[in-house]
């Protein structure tokens, strides 16, 4: 068993990390650290046998802590992760990994000098919709895709620290962190260029922006469009993918988060009306079909962490993979500021 401590007991620390760690074989939820008095009370009520600390310094003073999970505002990730690794602890950091590629490189260097594990919580590699897209592509139902459109457009104000540009990084630094990671997993080869636009309107009490479009052009000619918005009264499909032999469209979100909020991940169920629709021209005539979603589980992320620490298994989400994500972010922020396409190095991201 690996003793795990969660730093931060807001929504992510409470609903996601603590729940999943308690249910992952080989991991033991040993401690929680939060500066908030209310958070400490909540943690004690939720986890009566777990040690509760008011600071990461006190937590790191506990020799029983082996793995530290950072579930705090984005702008703190680099500092807290490096502090934990320099104290000899393994680290999982919630997405987004950090604020830029330089910070990501600093975190990887801390891992190397301390000989510890470092990973980033990209649980959405086990989303049902993403796994379904992967299977449709692998099965050749639409051929090799040349256009991806992925995004989430909603109409609701951001809340808490996520509404603050300095702490969160802005509208690009939430859901799109998963979208960019998924793009780099789905499309072979490097990103050649990046274009980004961010639109701001005076509607919510927040300064993170209201809409962003991110265009990734891969070296193999694939165009990948990512959209995120909090001021969209009518949404768009979660996925729209074109290939030479067909197309895929998918509405709706992965059902696991709603199940987590209710305290039972196994109860996750998808509305059948939100199944992916695939139109294929494999034999020259259209075949229109609905595809049952591939059922993943977010427990797979922490099961992999446990296997990596306890059995020497290969790490599923490596910091080197997410460093490529941060290179895309650096280019996106530069593009949004300049209004120009930003070309990456020959090796790309």
C-alpha cells in the first residue's frame, strides 16, 4: 500500500481525488491538507480516520506520506509539486500541469534529481466519449481523420478561483487542458502551428474570458479545432470528426462526473440519445449507425499510479507527454496576444 496525501480540499480534492484514491487498490488515503477551516471540518466529516493538516509544511513533516496529490489553484502547482518532490515524495498534480512549459520543465527536473514519480491527473483519457472516438478511428470506420472539432460551450458563470485569471490562467486552462492532451494522443506526429483567439464580454464577474478557439495544425496536415465557452446559450456537439471514409458526431458529456458527485462512480450511465453517430462509406454506399459508448473508468488513472509505484508498471500519463501540452499552451497564449499564427519548432509539440 502507498500512503497518499491530498493537498487542497475544494471540488477537485473532495469529489475527484479523495474518492478515487479510496477506491484504488494499492493506495491508502492517509492525509488531507487544506488551509481552509471549513475545508478541514468537511474533510474530518468525510474521512474520519484520515489525518488532517492545515498546511503542506506540516503534511510533509509526516514521514508516513509517500505520494502527494496537488489539487490546488493552477498557479500554485509548480511550487507545491517541487516542494513535495524535494521532500522525497512522489507527486500527482491535477490538470492543468502548470502555467507554462518552463514551469513544466522545472517540475520534471525536480522529479529527476529526487528520483520520484511525477504524473498529471488526466482522468479524461478514460472518458467514454474519448474512448469511443479512439475505437471508431482504430476500427477504420471513417478512415484517417483530417478534421477534429472538440469542445464544450455552456452558459454559466465560472466560480471561485477559476473565475480569476491570475489563479486559474484563464478560460483555456480548464477543460481545454484535457482537449489538448486528447488531441496529442489521437493525432500522430507533432503540432506544426497554433492559432488562438479569446473573446471577452462584460457578462460574468470574472476576468478569464468568455470564449476561446484554439486551432492546432499538425505536421501531417490534420486540423484540430478546440472551443470552450461560458457564454453560449445554445451548445454544439462535443465531437465532430471528418475522415475520407466517413464522419462522427457525438453530443453530451461523459457521465462519470455526475456519478462521482452522487458518491457512486459505478452508477454512471449515458443517455442513449447521446450515443455517437457514425456515417461510413466503406463500400461506397452510406452506412448510418449509432455506436454504443466504450465504458471507461476514472479509477484506471489511480490504478495505474498504484501499479507504477507498487509493481514498477509503466506510467500511463507521463510529465513528458504533458510538457508537449504546455508547449501548445505557450504558443496559444502568444497567438492570442499577437493575433498571429505561431509556428512551433521543427519537432513541434
